[in-house]
């Protein structure tokens, strides 16, 4: 990106420090779990190979998978001139490649960006979002999603998820191995104890990595809010869009909601039923609405704007 784009997408240093600290903790967990597996198993190449294959498929085909699951299709400027016009202006301001634009034919108001890098990215909006937001609010949402693309957030979260997939696979292999081969191993208490320890450690690592990844995801959403607000220069329009979309009354239950929930990490606002609870907040991919609005209000103050 040019200097202008870097200025427009300038990150919050405190937020960046929190993201780095979270990734450092994930790295420590990687190292400790890897050392333990080498000590217990001697080799874990099969599990790593399977996890790597799953992550590679997610990394290379995330855009196609998401569009297929959410009934999305790429649209040309002639089909969606409003959408293309806004994205054209934002990409020119940010000095970044324009992603492919897609429309998902579901009424759940949302948007997401995916793809392995800025040159192979897709920005998708739903018909429900297009219908509910005015042009300024839509611009705020699209600037947020373009920030995810510019900062390669899909690649970051995919890489961070590697350990969790490895730990989850090992826990499942150990569980089904004990279940299917339990009778033959009843006379070998040492082997059963080994499998039990392996399952417990893998399950614990999976749980810890999940919490860290969700924490990292929440920080990245805040970073995208900030970058998007600075790109447009109007934090209030993003706050207005959030208020419309991320409140219990705005959520419209549809038959697509369950499918949509599987892609919450990609969405502008999480697809969920009812108000969040303290426990769901720990596992959420997104910060609370109030946390996001507070940050946008602070940015408005920095820019000398009312909020």
C-alpha cells in the first residue's frame, strides 16, 4: 500500500499490542504442545499433515465455500451499481485492489470478506443488508470489510487456528481409538492411562487455543472498525450501521440462521438469537456492541466530530 493507505488504515497501538500479546501466547501454546506430543508420541506427522490439509483447503477455498454455503454469487457493476460505486470510491481512497463483489440472497442483514490475499478476495453483502442501510451506513460497513482484506485477517486467523485443529484431531483420534479398541486394551492399564492423558491434554489445549483465537478475533474486529472509520472519516455512520444490525430487535430468525452462524468469524456482526451472555461473550468472535460503539465515539472525539 502507499503512504496514504497506511495513514488511512493506521492501527491503534494499544490494540495492536493486545493482538501481539495474544499471538505470543498462542505461540507459547504451540511450542509447549508440540514438545509434549514429540515426547509422548515420538512423531505426530500424520495428525499435522491432516490439519495442514484442512487449513490449506480453508485458506485457498474459503471464498468459494462461504459463497456456496450462503447462496452468494459474484455481481457485475451493471447488476449492482450502488454496491460497486461505493467500493470503487473506498478502494481508490485506500489505494488497494478492488475485490470481487458478491450478493447473498438471504434476508439476514450482514456482510463478510474472505479470500487468501487482497488479490484474491471477495466482499459479499446480503440482500437484507442492502435493503436496511442507507448509502452512508453501507459505506461504513464496506470500509470495515475492506480493512479485513487489506490486513489479511483471513490468513491470520487461519494460521492461528492450526493448533486448535491439531489438538482437536488428536483428542478425537484418542477417543475413538479408546472406544473401538477398548476391549483389547483392558489388560494394559499403562496404555489406557497414556490415551487418557493424551485426550485430556489435547482437549485442554483445544479449549485454551479456542479462547485465545476468539480473543484475537475480537481485537481484529475492533481494529477493522477503527481502520474503516478512519478510511471514511465518519465514525458515526459505522456506529449507526452497528446500532441497526447488532441489536436483538434487528435480528430476524430465518432458515439460513444456523448456516450463517458457522461463518460468524467472517461476518460484520455475529448471527445469533437473543442477547449475549457473559459466557457467550468469552466465546464470541466479535466484541460487544457497546465496546464497538465506545471505540467509535472515541474516534469521533479524536477527529473533532460530534457523536
